[in-house]
């Protein structure tokens, strides 16, 4: 029995080491690094303003004028701040927030570097957040999105996030 635990523990350690080594050897494109660094700066600024990140950052590729949806369960009477960033090949990233029925609740379509939506739901529900760049100088742009609430907020639905996100270690700044 003890041998079995020792072998399983050893196998778990080897697998964990392989996963960590693989993650450490990931090479990011310049555009991915730009997005990660912008997200890191955004998270740091929001933390200084008394907010905390509630979900893992969403990062991906997006085509010009194409919407990328993300669904999040938001808690009632909690103030959310939703921010988006894009790489340097992208300009005018827009965010839109819709309810379960697809009705537009809020949006940020101003020409700016970091679109922001602030919203306080009146009920616990799923909401759809979409990101859409108006201009990409390449076929696809890299983008990222993050959601914050006040540090004092207690949520039923949120990601268990570590104190420091490993993702931000890729930011060389």
C-alpha cells in the first residue's frame, strides 16, 4: 500500500515537472507579449484603485470587425469593470455587454486604447461580453479581456486566482 502511494506520488511529481518545464519553454509572439504586458499594467492599475480580478484573463486572436463572445455569470448588486486590450497591430477595440436575451446593456465603442465597461447587474445571470476591433493591420490581432470587482466584494461565482498570475511572468517589462 505504501509503495503504491510512493509510486503514484513519484508519477505525479514527474508529470507536474514536465508540465512546468513545458510552460516555462513557451515562446510567445511579440503580439502576445504586448497583450500580456498591457493586461498586467491594467491589473496593477485596477488593484491600486481597490479592485480585484475575478476571472482568468481571456486572451486570443480576433479578425478585424469580427466579434469574439465570452459568457460570464455575474452576481447581482456587484459593480463590475470590464476592460479590453489589443496588440499594436490593432486599433479601436470595442466591447459590448448583452444580457441573456441578447439585448445590449452597455458598450464602449469610443476610439481609445483600452475600452472599459462599468456595470452593476440587478440579478444573477449570464451576460455575454464581445470584443471587436475596427482595424487590424495584420490578418488577425491578439486581444485580451479582464473583469474586476471591488476588493470587498464576495462572489458566489469567480475563479480561484493565485496572488500573482504566472502568465504575467512572460511580460519582460
